[in-house]
C-alpha cells in the first residue's frame, strides 16, 4: 500500500495505464486505430476485462470512446456522456472498490 493514498501500487499503475489507453482512444483515428491495438499497447492482454474497466471508470465502452472523438481537437478536455457507478468518487475510493 502507498503510504499517502492507501492505494496498492499495482492498482495505481493499472489506473494510469487505463487513463493513457483512453487518451490514445480519444486522440486516435478510428479509421486506423483499433481498440485491441490500444489495449495491448498498454499491457491489457484480456480485452474483455479492458472493455469492462473502461465501462466502469468512464461510463462507455472503449469502442464508443474511439468513435466519439473522431475529428475533435487533440488535447481538448472531453467527458463521457454517461455517468458510471463510480462517477463522483475520488480516485482513491475507486481503487479501493
């Protein structure tokens, strides 16, 4: 456990990888990029679990994330259209679930 946040190191790293994967999906071109390629790039070998984690954390499956942001400006702040079960929870609280 991390002394400051109480988050296990592996849970923290998983969330960082998930956030970076989502960023790739948001900024990627769906005509070129695939969800599978992004998941594998960030170390998610089980694609079903990757999809479930995206759904839980961000409120939409990764395929929707990839298609939704086509043609938008890279780096813009983007929010998913749906609230997930963990919406409004702090980062630490989500990881402790």
